[in-house]
């Protein structure tokens, strides 16, 4: 007869049965939530409350996925804690932006109910939801950037049709995913600047940052790592912060299960099949799949990838010429960086709508 399993007691509070063993330490629900909150609070420690100082505006892009939904709950909890302290003020004023997932990928369905649930569950923040094609409204230079990319902007009766044609002109999955990522960043950045935000809290976990590091190097975007995965000032003058950089994806999967209100907010991730032929996957999806499968076995290795990348620092030359599409540094005679030139080679000339 097998021996009865003995429940472990939380090593932090030493009072409650452990929910899970996190990095060799059994933790109960409340102590695990505190653990995740402390990890994030350490990263954003520069956003402390200050007496007689108006809290800076910070943008939080919410994809309605596990990581960014976890981040919203964590920073909402942190802000409430700050307001309850003696100064009675917070270290930041949060603006939550949702780029409508249905305008980014056809695999998603209407998310209005999810968006309404977010506002109801976390009412102390400002909320906006916009489509991806609103980049033409917010970014005054995006048309010039697409022209540099070889896109013929003629005969389109709407911004949606224009963007659909540009995205559809990519002949490879790697180029399509690469361009979609660039467009999302451009839209989020220009929205943040138009709304006077000092910085952006990105919802990337340690696992996601490891995949981005490997993918960007493989695509020739190593120069962009200083703002794609590192905390600091971006080429657009905004502070980029990754509060979840010390938390693994599987830890966040445990986290969201402990927060009932997140159930009505999150949408399922679009799944990439492990048995799908490599030729059908983009470099980004390949690296995400690699980190998902190997990161669970060797999380410390992935953490070292992210910590090493975070030591990178951008060039101090503020007058350096930048790529017109992604803002990576380029030679004085170039308008596009090496990686964008590679993606441009995959552009097919679209047929303008009548």
C-alpha cells in the first residue's frame, strides 16, 4: 500500500499548506502572490511615491494574455499599497492600452466583454482600446516608413485596407511576424507619447524575454536588444521597463489561477503545434516553442540568457542615425537597418483596392 503523501507547509509564513514549490521553496497562495509582487516591485523601484510630486503617467499594454494580465493585477496591487502608506500618493498613474487582438490576428474573436471586465475589475486606471490600423492616426511618419520599405501606398479607401495590404505583402511567416511586432511597438510608443506617458510597463515574462533575445539575434536585430529586453531609455525617449523579467511563464500560469477576476479578462494564447513543420513557423514562433519546451526543463539557463542581455547598454550617441522603421542605429547613408532590409526582400507588391 503506498504511503500517504504528507502536505508541505509554506516555508514563508510557516502556517498554511503550500500551494506549489517555487524554486525549491514551498509557498502558500498568499505568500506566492507576495513573492511575485516583490519580484516586480524591485524592477520598478524607481517609481516610488514622492511628496508633492505628481505621479508620472505610465502605459501598460494589455494583450489580455497571461503575462500582461498578471502584470496589471500586480501593479494595481502595488499602487493600492503605495496609496495606503503615509504619503498617500502613488508612484505612477497607470494608463492601460489594449490593441484590439482581432485586428492583429484573425484567430481571435471579439474581446469587448474582456475589455469591460478589465475596467470593472481594476477601476482605478485609465483605459483605451484601439485597432492596429490606428497606427496611421497616431504615427505621423509611418507612411514614410512603409514607403521606405517598398510599399506602394495607392488606391486604399481606409487605413484598415492600407494596413491589411501591407501586412499581406509579406511573403514569409518570419517577415509577417517581424513586421507585426514592429508595428505594435510603433503604435504603443506613439500612443504613449501622445498621452504624455513617461514610460511603458511591458508584460514580458522571463521566458518571453529569453525567446525575444534568441529570435532578435537570429533575425539580425541584436542591436535592438537594448530596448526589446532591457530596462532603460528607448530610442523614442520613453523608459521601457519589464517588471516580470524575474518571473517564469509557468509561475505566471500559477499566479493567474489564484486571481478569480482574471478569468473573465484573459483570452487563450494562440497555440503553436510542436509537430508543425519548421518551415511553416516564423523565427519568433520557433524561439517561443523552443523556450517553452526547454525552459521548463532548464529555467535557470533561460534566466541567464535574459540577465546577460540586460547588461547591454545602448550607444551613448544620441545623434546617431536610426532605421526609419524600427529605430535601430544605422550607417549615416542608410535609411533601413540590416534586419529591416532582410524583411523588405520578402515584400510582394500588393494590388491596391479599387
